[in-house]
């Protein structure tokens, strides 16, 4: 019926005129789509909200969706400003003249004659215009009386609408106290009305209509995801279901919205919750900047970068870990605060069902499975280091921290560079949070014995493996090839990731730190030749930084498994981001 009235109005506008030409027409162009099917879908969606929606092809090959027509530009500008203020149309909507629009494609059967093609006619005298009867606006007393008749649900709906538009921030309780009155006055003032703090019947209708229209534009809909056991409101105009990949349910961006939603559902306990907290922060969709909070039963992560914004919430209840992640482009975030508020208010776990019952604690294979289908943030490169005091200070090679925006220990703990010494090639790191190292290096105080078997503990393959590896070889000399007294020459083949790792003798004493190979030098050394900075050179530099290194005690050789346990406990993955 709305479309029929609209078509009749267009025909009357095309036929009516007092001169040889019809009056110029103006339209509010609110959207454009590159394809006809998508444009028709969007036009139908807008037609559910506005009675005057039309669609036109454009010379560019795109398809425009517009509201109108208006015979006066002033009227079009007034309506454009009003709809923008109420958040009912996109902020980049603009006024388009009819001459710039092409053939109509919506609604079906619409035909418009361009103004220049209207034949000259002699206008019949226009009948007298009878102005419509406008009811008197309610007085504050009448408005308050009408308000008193509202049901509790209707009062809560008004508070919800005020909250949606950012005027109300308190609890939705249906009680119109000072806070609600203040928000009503703010809404009235924002809409050019007298700020009485009491909404008239017409104003309530206008507020609720604007709220329903804005909700419909985002497609907010309460959904129950049966497989995951989650109930949540999602912006169905912006996202659509993609696939399951336990413990995630993926919703991809719809219509180029740039918005993604991921639901999270799995059995687990507190260790699962804490493991997930660490895992999510390794994703590209979770930028490093932004507040984080974690309690015994839940966590929240907000991430923000120039290109990506996200909000993640996960909770633990009755042996189930469930939550959600909303990801969007911060450069186009109109309405995202409302989407997030709707998701937060509606999220709840339903039933006792969760995805993938096999993912119960977060072992390493589970962690890898969790990240399937998600883009994981990776460091630029990783090297090795080792603990040198009980507070978690780590000694590593200067190469490991050069040019880094951020340095982490074992991918989880942020660390600050205490010093980076070009002369010795050493760097000292201190964690930003307290650590309890499983083992601390004990430096050899005497001269190491040439020819003895030694081992380097290091992350040979960077962060690919979850633990360091031991590479065995021999101490070839206690000086460098050019006679450097601070160096020790080793006979073993090492990898770049081993650099910065401790070199241990059979008793577990650290005789030095492995230095990176200099492959840029004119002399190319055999792969079996490596160098370490001896413990005698490490101790003074640590002491100058306020670290008192432990001295190794004289004892016999350790069993291989004990040496491996000691080396693993003191060795740290140092990553540059």
C-alpha cells in the first residue's frame, strides 16, 4: 500500500505544474551498491523503514538508493539533517538532483519522466488547499498523565531507546527518576524541542520509531546458536554465518561491512579460560593496544589499532567456557557501539552443550587446534636467552632486541631492555610482570677445559617448538680465531634461533653465551665453527647493571636428563615484534 501511495504521488508530481516544465526534483541519496541484486535487497530493507524509497541506475554503473522526491532544496536539506541527527541514514548521505539519476529499478513498475521531456501544458486552476488538522501538543501535565498509563514494559522500552541513542546510561528498570528525566531532556534538546524532561505522546512515538528504524538498519536480532549453546543478539545486516571450527563459530562480513563475529564455546576449567586469554592475544584481530581484565571466572580484551578494533568477552560457568568476539574497522564504526551494547546485554549460555567436547585443557596440540582458521600474530623473529636472577632478568644477544617495537619472553610476558651493548653484543631484559624462573644460570668462575663436551640450549626453530633443544659439541679453544680472550670457539653446528642461549658444560655450569654468526663478514667460516662470549666476560657486565650472577659450584657431571631439565628451565624464548 505504501508503494501504491508513493507511485501515485510520483505520477501527480510528474503531471502537475504551472509552467512548461515540471519543477526540479531533489532526492536524498543514502546508499549505492555495485550490483543490482544487492541494491534491490537494500532498497527493500529501507522500504520497510521509509515509505518514499526509490532506486536508480547511475552512469557509473552503480545503483543508487534514494528517498524523495522533494520539490524544494531547503526541504530536502532539512530532512537530510534531521535523518542524520537521528542516525536513521548513513552520515555520508547527500542531496542528488533528479537529472543526475538514471532509470529507476525500484519499486517495480516505477517510471519517471525527466522534467525536460514534459510537454508544455496549460495548468488548470489549482483547488484551494485545505491545511491538515494538527492536534494540539500536550501540556506537561497531560504528557505526565499519559506517561503514567504506560505499562512497565513500555517504560523500559523508552529507557532502552534513550540508551541506544546515548542519552541514558543507567539500569533499565522502568523507573523514571532524575537520571531518566535528565536523559529525556537531553534527547529533547538534541532534537530542537523544549527540554522539559517529560516526553509527550508524539515525542515518545518519534523516539521509539527512530529506535526501531536504527535497529532494523543494523539487523539486530536475538539468535540462539544451538550447537554452541549461546544466545546473543547479532547484527544480521552486517554479518552472516560462515562455518563451524570448534571451539569457534565464525560469522563473516556481509555486504562489505568489514564486521566479523566469532562465538566461542568449549568445555573446560579455569586453566582453559586462562589459556584462551593468552591465545586470543596472539591473533591479528586482537590488537595489542587496549585494556585487558581477567578474573577467576571471566576475561575481557579490548584491542584497537588504526586498522582493526575488537572486543572479546569469555566466561567460565558450570564447566563450560563460552564467549564472543566482535571485530570491526575503526575507520567506519558508525553504530558499532550500539551493536556491542546489544551483544553485551543479550549474551548468555543456554543449556549444557558446547562445541568439541575433546578440547578440555589447553595442551599445546589444543592451542594449535584452537587457532585453526584464524590469523595468528607472529613475531618478526625469535632468539634465545637465559635467566640470570630470581626476579626473571634475562641475558640475551643484542641482535635479538635491535629495532624491535616490542620484546616478549616466551611470547607472553612483555619485557623492557635494560641495556643493549654494542661492544660486548649483550642485552639485558627485565620482565614487566613478576616471574619465578624454573632455573637460574650459574656462571663458571674458572677457566673452561679445552676439548670437553659442551651443549647449547636454545630455541633453534624459533617459536615453532614449545621448548628449547640441546645441541651438543666440543669446546675447541678458549679464545677466538683472532686471539680474542673473551671468546670461546665451539665445534658444533647451530641455527640462528640458538643465538643468545647458554653454553653449558657437563656439570650444568654456564661457560658462556652463544653469539650469532656473522655471515656478512668477508670470511665465511665452516658451519661447524661458532663462538660464545665467556662467563668471565658476562659477570662484570651483569654486575654493572645491578645483577649479581650466581657462581657455579664444583660438582660432577649431571645425568643427561638432569642436564636437559636444568637447561630447559633456564632458557627463554626472546621474541622481537
